[in-house]
């Protein structure tokens, strides 16, 4: 199994999770992070680090977020690896509690 970054990461991109990942499986896009399913070892250390609860094990992804399983897989092949923590996006605090942000995703 793998872990999946969900919609709540869009337009926030907190990178606390990146610092604790032992296998550097996170990939960085303009306003979203994804997990490379081929690299993730299912250790779960990233889950409690995310301030917006955007990371879940694949088997726990809610039905309305299932498209993010494939989205993580697809975008992880295109986006570069991120291995060091960075500051969140400038307006992350304004977006962290918003729902239905998929239309805000920059691919």
C-alpha cells in the first residue's frame, strides 16, 4: 500500500511531511504535493506531520477523494522530488480550511 495526498493540500503545500519521510517519496508541484506510490514504504510517519490532515493510507481514502489515488500516481511521474522542508504558500492559511479545491490545482 501507499499513502495519498488529498485535496486539502491544494493551495497550502505545507511541507512538514517532507522532513520526516525516510525515502524521499514526495513530489512538488506549483501548489500541491503528491506521494510517489512506487517509492512510499507505508511507514505513516508523514500523517501526523500534516497540519491540514491531507495524508491518508490509500485504503482509508474517502470515496469523494478516490480520484487522488490516481492523481498522486500520475503527477509523481512529472513533478520533481522535494526532500527539504520549505515554507507554505503565502496564502496557505486562507486556503487550509476550504473544501472543493480541485479546480485550484495547478498541474
